C-alpha cells in the first residue's frame, strides 16, 4: 500500500476526531455526562439521594445559583466580570424587607425600587469600566465594598423582619404551581432560562453580545453599540443578583445581610464549570444552568459524606483548573474570524 493510500485511510479518522472535538466545544456534552455520573454516584452511595424531595431540594438550591448568575454569564460573554454580586444579593434581601416590613410599602412598588436602584448602580459600574477602561474586577470589588458597608448600616434594622407568607411559599421546596407539586421558583427559573437562551441565540441583542465579547474594536467598527452592551450587561447582573436576594428572603424567611456571600465565587464557578470561557464570546446560559446543577449535586454529595467547607473550596479550585485546561486550549473566537 502506498503512502498516499495510507494517508487517505487516515482522513476519515481525522474527520471523526475533528467532529468529536467540535461536538464537545459547541455542546455541553462533557458537562451533561459529568452531571449524570455525579448524580449516579450520589444515588448509589447515599440513601434517599434520588428521592423526589431530595431532587426538588437540589433543584431549588440550583435555581438560586442559576438566577444569580444570569447577568454574570452575559458579562463573561462580553469579556467582563462582576464581583459585586454578593452585595447586590444582600441589598435586594434587606432593602425589600425594610420597605415592605418597616415602611409598609406595597410589595410590587418595593420590588420595583429595589431593582431600579440595583440596575442604576450596576450601570455605574459598567460606565466606569467602559469610559475609563478600568478593569471590571477593580470596579466591582469597590462596588461590593460600598454595598456591604451600606448593608452594615441598614441591615440590623431588618433582622427581625419576616418575609411575606406568599413569598416564602414561592421559594419553598414544598410550594406548588397550579396545584402541581413543583416549586414556583423552579418554573420561574425555567422560563427565565428559555428567554435568556432565545435572546442570546436568536436576536440582534444576542449577536451584539457575542460580537462585543469576540472583538470589541471590530464590533465598534461594525456599528455594534458596545457601550450599551457592556453597561446593560452590568445593569442586568445587578438586577438579577438583587432579584435573587428578594427570593432568598422568602427561602430563609427573613433578612440576612450576608446571604449573598456564598455566591461570590459559586456564580463564577458555575459559569466556568458549564463550559463558558472567561475570555468572552464562548458559551451560553444553558451551560450555566448545567454548571449550577453540577455544583449543587457535588456539594450535596460532599456534605453528605462528611466533607467540610474547606474541602468544598479545594474541590471548586480543582474543577476550575481542570475545565480551564480543557477549554483554555481552544482558540479564541476573535482569532478564528
């Protein structure tokens, strides 16, 4: 057999390998497989892990993480990062209960003000990052310190306040939707996930997000309103975090200024684990959904087996390193176009 014939025989294998790599890159196939394996391990090693109550509890915890990471996902896609998520979660949690419980505002009006204040504050972060080209990590750390300081001032006044009963039912694992034994927050998360996915993949706004993340300079030359994209992404991140804080008020039954602290790195970890690259323009929100589910299941298995918070942090770090090695080898989108 000639050398040419031998090379021709290898072409189909190479094409199969290339197709497999594209499939892993373009779809969360690896993450889905890992999700199934982790859940299977928990079901085999832990009694009651696969029960309906246990599954609903894990989905509920995943929903809070997934909702908190909505805006963070968009920011990562445009090449930015938001470290003020904990502050906005705490703000939504405390401010809403103060307005409703102490000042007796109607819930809808209080929620509108909370989201408006959060969106405006997030826009300020985006404006500073875009106009002055300051690293988003620096700006959002400063914003988070400011918010946590504010929470230290107003938080004690809300500690004895309780969430409305309907909000507690809405965010409870025992809640029902239209008589069906499904917590309403899970239905909300599903609807939000579908809407965000459609906007990113099927609208002009979504294309602007990916173009801005791929190459901001080229996007500006293509008349993409990159300023509005970046500032809007920061505003969305703040609004999503504050909304999560409101829902957490129902889940814990009251106010806790520190309720957002665990979401500082978990929201970023969920995005990375899901396969969305921090470099920008690679990934989508469904990957974040899968990442949130993976982290919740891993944490549940780890804690059920007697793991500590320190071990949890070590595991987070190892997961991030592993995923970074896998996806960091892919060429950036702006280098491929």
